[in-house]
């Protein structure tokens, strides 16, 4: 009889394996294998960037920053000026030190990072570094956002 370590089986798998063990080796292994191969997916945390973009049918410009980042503070007036010209664009600010899971999803390794998500929930831009107003305007235009 093939041996399957119980640590590999879920509680239901262990029950199924024990329940059919007496019916023969093949049936016991088959029941245990069925439990092992059942898809198990962890619940994914809701992504606020995609949720806003799709929910409001708009582009979203997200900033990943840190409270201790001088460049992030210097970018504040630049981002505000660009957003004033792109009124329909949503804006989110995320602290990369606090929102670790979200930062990992967008591969934030240093700050500031700018991410643009389109109304379909597709990431159109994701890059690190400071930008000029003209560069941020062009990033939004290239993603498909219109200036007002």
C-alpha cells in the first residue's frame, strides 16, 4: 500500500483516506489524492487602486510614499498641479512602510513609486522616481487619461 504522510492531507483528506482504507489500496489513494488536488485559494485582499478605477470607471494615480522620504514631500505640489489639470483622475496615497502587502503587490522597493490604473483595472504605469509636471502629464496621457 502506498503511504501518504498525514501532514500532507487536510482533515477531510485524512477522513476520506481512513474511511476507504479498508476498501483497498487503490481506492484509498484515489480518495486521498482527490482531496490533495482540490484547488484551495486564499482570499486576496481587495486592491484599493483597482477597486476605485473599476468602481468609478476612472483612471487612478496612486503614490507609494514614506513619511521619512524628502523626495516624496517635494513631489506633493507637482502631483497636485498635474491632478488639477486632469480632474477626472482619482488619486490615492499609500504609505509603503504601513501597507506592506499592497506595496509588495506593486513591487515597491523604494519610494516614491507612481502607479496608473485604467478604468478596466489594468496597470498602465508603475515606476519609481521623482517626475516633473510635464512627465506626469505625459504618463497620464500615454495611459489614456484626458486633460480637462
